[in-house]
């Protein structure tokens, strides 16, 4: 019997297989308790084309001391906008959203919506 984490990872693998069959550039998300990370990965999965995270100095300065750490929705919105800017600078307009098995809720949803507002198409 698989535990909750293994089930999530199994679902994420199935999603990546479907995205690979489509030959689409993917926007993948990883979240920890303190940070959220976003990466745009090439069609074949061999190269990272753009990244953004709350661990970056500029993002931490933008959040300020009052907002706390990078593990909140406000931080996810900033990362979503930054990943959209960087992807567009790399010439990428359309991506497949890989939420890595996380529920489309809270920080993951905020990042995705901010990336859409920034000009990325899912």
C-alpha cells in the first residue's frame, strides 16, 4: 500500500509522461514549507530554460520583513510573475503546467494564475 507522498509522486510521474507525449515545454512547481520554486523545462526534459523562487535575494527584498518568509500566497504570486517574465524573455509563450502532484489550491494556484497574468498560456 502506498503512502500519501508516494501516491502524489506516482500521479506526478503519470502527468509528466502525458506532457512528454505532447512534446510541450512544462512549467513545474516545487513547494516547501518556507519557499516555492518554479522552473520552465524544455520539451525533452534535458534543459531548464528559466527559474524563479522565493530563495532569490530580489524576491526576499520585495517580500520584506513584514510578509515573513516565502511560504505564503503573496510570495507565490511574485514568483509566478517572475517566471512568466523570464519565460517570455527566453521566447516561450505556451507551457504545460506540471503541479508535481500538489493540489491546485493555495500557493500552487496563486503561482499559476500569476504566470497566466504575466502572459504565459497553459
